[in-house]
């Protein structure tokens, strides 16, 4: 049965699960539907550590954003930003400096609708509904032009996004187009499901995702690191998500396979 709530955009079929809403469910958010919860539980039965990996990815966002602010960046572009949950990028960076500006981009209508509700009254944030491939539409959008100055460094985030991009789309070329528009001193943060993880039953979990019409494409270390072409990797380089500058026990899992399930890294454009 299709759930229909007054805040749900009319063109959203809530009977079809969506990866952004499944991720929201794993993070204990409330912007998901029965189909998302059912798929989330199905994948958790296959790989119980997925929920912990989602939490670790959120912790990586916090640490990478804090690092960029400490490096002098005050403007951010988050592509594939997903459903609003506690610890959003704008909350992190504006807590450090209220002058920070953030543009969120997602193609999922529910994510965009909720982001706009959440950000109402925050004149230093904008939300755009667009696909990763719409490079010029995103970078030249009026919302982007209002907040971001591409003559100054930008912090670009693409977290748990690129493993939904097939090789046929040539993701390296897409990332190069973004990179070429960024000023020197800009940063790129990426997290990506690892194909060479020791986590058992990953292929089964990937197969379960086919019902979302968003097929995941886990990649190896050598494949993921190519997304940083043209950047200098910040220490400690491309590592398991939990191993990127952990700041406390909460940034790690007791299961070492979960710690390395998503790769994560930050690169700086010289």
C-alpha cells in the first residue's frame, strides 16, 4: 500500500524503496516509508553491520567538515546530500562559523522537500533538486551563485553517492568537470562502499538493492582512488571510513570489517 502524507511530493511513489530513505531509516530518522523500512530490515539481516557503517559515515562527515573549516573553507557543496538527519553539514560548519554557506543537492524529491523545510529561515543555505550529472545546472544555478564564489575554495562532499554511479556514466569524467570549476585550495570528500572489503555477504546486500532501481556498484581501492585525480590526498589518504582521523571511541566500530566497509578520503586541489 502506498503511504501518502501531506508533506510527500505528489510524484513520489512511496511503495518503491529508495536508498536515501533506507539510509535515513538506518540512522533512526523518520523520513522513510514502509517499503524503505522493509528493505532496510532485509539488508540488515544479510549484513547487520550496515547500520553501524551508516553511523560511521555520518561521523566521517563531521570530521571532514571540521577539518575543512579549520583549513579556512567557508563555503560547501554537498551533492547527494540525502534526507535531513541530525548532524547535517550546515549544522556542523555553521556551529564552527555562522558565516559558512552550504548548497545541498539531491535528486530524491523527499530529500529535497525535507531539506527545504529544515532550512526555512536559514539564508546561508540552499537546496537544489538535480542529478550528479547536471554539472553546469548545479554550478550555475541561481541558488549556487547566491552563496558560492568559485574563485574561492569550496568544500565538495559526495558521500555514499558514487557507488550508485555505473561505470557507463564515466564518473571520473563527471568529477573532473566539478574539479575544473573549483579554485585551488578546494577540497573533495568521498565515501564509497568497498568491493574488496572482508565483510561477508556484500554481494547479497547489493542484489537486494536492485528493488530500489538504484543498483550499487562497490569498487576496489584502486578504482575509488581514481576519483581523486587532480587532488592531493590529505593524510591518512584513502582508508576505511572509521580510520580517517578518528577522534574517539564513538568513531569506530568493534567490528573491523565494518570500519572498512566504506572507503573514505579527502583530497585538496593544489
